[in-house]
C-alpha cells in the first residue's frame, strides 16, 4: 500500500486547537481517540492516520472549520464514505479530517423537472431510495452505492456502469455549493441545464478530490428509471466479438441497453470460485472465454426479456457469442452482478498486486488488451491479469499479480499498462482519480502545460495549501 508524505508539519494539534475545533462542531462532532478502531478506514490503511475527525452538521460549521484551519495552517482532508482507492483520503498527524456524512439531508426532489438537491453526505443508495419510487434514477450507479456519498462522487467525478448512457458525475451536476480555502462559500446551486454565465467554476471543483474546496451541496439532473430490467450473462471468444455484441444491442430498436460489462476469464473464474458460484460459468467450458453481462429494460409487459433472448439468438448465429444464460428472476440476476462487483476477491486470492484504471477507445481495445497480456507475461511468467470493466465506455479495471510481493517490477508493469494510451486517445486514469497513488503517473502522462495550469489554479483557490495537500499535485 502506498503511503504519502504530508507537505505540512506533522506536529500533532495542540489542546487549544482541539478545544477550538470542538467548540465549532460540539462535543459529539469531534473524535480524537481510538479513531482507527471505531471508524471504517476504507481500502487505504492511511485514511485515518490524522487521528482527528470532525463531523460538521451545517454549512456554517464547515465554513468555521475551514476559516480556523486556514488561519492556523492546519491542512484539511475531506472525507465522504471513504470508498476511493487512489489515496485521495489519506491523512497524517497534524491534519484534520472533515467527514461530511452528517450533511445527509435530501433538500428537494422535483419530479416534473427531474432534479434533486442534496447535501454532500447523502449516500448514493439513500438518494436512489428516494427517487426510484418516483420513477427517477440518479444516472450513476456503483457497487459501493451504500457507502459512497454524493459529495465524494462529485469530488472524484465518479463514473460507474451507466456512464456510457448518462455520462460521468460532471455530466449529472447542475450546480453545487462548496466552502473554499479562505472560508468563502461558492454558491452556484443552479437547477437548470442551461446557464451560460461566464466561466463554469463548478467544473473545476468536480474531480478535484477536495484540493480546491469542500463540496457541501449538489444539484443533480435525474434520469427516467426503466420499468424493470432483465439480465443475461454471455460468453464471447474475443474482445472484437464482445464489441459487436454490444453494438447489436445498442442499435436494437425494441429494448434499451442499460448496462454492458465485460470480464476476462481469470477475473470471472477466480471471483466466481471465491463466491462459491462456479456453476454460473459452467455454460462456457472454454477456459479462454470472456464474459459479458447485459442489462436490458424489461418493460411492464416483459417484452424486453423476449427481445433479449431473440437478440442473443441472432448474436449466437453471427458468432458474436458462444453461449449465454438469461436470469430467470432477480436472485439469479443479482448473482450475475455479484461476480462482476466483488472485485476485491481476486486481491484476496492473489495479494500484492498492482492495480490500474484505464480507458481505451473501442477501436483499439482488442489490440490494446492483446499487447498488454503479451508484455506483462514477458515481464514475469507468473503474473496473472485480473481484468474487467465497463465495455460501454472502454473503461478497464485491472490488477496484475503473482500472489507475492514483486515491488521491483511495478515500474515495468505500469509502463506495459500505460503503453500507447495517450496516442490512442485513451486515459491512464479513468474514474478513480489521482490521489497520492497516481501523482507520478500524472507527471509522466500529461503535458507540462496542463500541469502548470493545474498548479496555478491550486494556488489561486488555495494559496496556503491547506485543502487536501499532496493529493493530485
């Protein structure tokens, strides 16, 4: 696990400073003892190392915290649900964690306009539970929906399984409110899609990982919710065949393609085995088969299921798939998705891996993956590549592991994974942000001009470098 070195003095906060912070948030709003044993740290062990966690309940409290910390040169690490995996929430002694989970009010849902205004600590699942019964969806879905907060999703520009249809988080945000480093409140809570009022400042805060300010409220554009969905798990002989399958469903007029995910054989079979669900993949005996999960809108008369089965038959006849099973009920559908979502089971079976999150344009996807496997196996014959992702937008998640520590090979593996992405028009960091783990990769993979502009923006927003320092830059 990567650990970062804070740029601020690592001297613990003084009793007087802690007393002042307790005055701002109240005795129940600060935790300084047994933090790591009473809170869930998330995937990064260093998230709670600061040892001081604040739980503000209002905009006024967030503003007061930021004003005090800025004046005292105490750096702030914003936390939501701590579901990020790039190190953006890591903290150190001398810093304070500002956790937004008590900012959990859904302020409004406008069914006619299809909008919602929520506080930053509202979880994705909480918002879904409020809007889904009204026939609306958030337009973003993640496996961590029960923990991921809307503010955290904005700060990391979350993507997920529906991005090929509805875009990523920055496409769902109509407006937001945030507290900036000097304690100024940036209020641009627009609830309309069209607002050309000069520079779109909120877009700088989206994806900034808390380095420019703390998001406190968000206005979101919602989407119509399908009446129901039916799922299939198909096997394909190649990436090219899987892309043709997806293209067939996207062009079909009779039912809407909601999600399309892809899993390479090592990932799918190890995850299924760890779950005790090997039988789910028994329909595809070929060890080299790729697996594709498709969700299609079922409609109220179940026409979607009939269309799904007919389209899969046509795909089989055209050699786009080698086999498929259709979920007969919600339990079977959930089992399909469990294999896709429980990605950390491969890490449990094969620890000490190197993980990556890349985006590849569809026309290069087949060649990219083939070359990736070739290069990685040249680096070390024992390496396995646990590869899965969002086929709809070309976002791949992968872990390269031999099941034992091989730190001396990390640079070579990274070079193999990132090789050619820039020339293809892809990205080395698709949806999990930079944090601390990909800072060096950012320097190597983007232009000096972009880095210079990013640093200038950071200095403008946060001249004292108190907002989540040592992250991204």
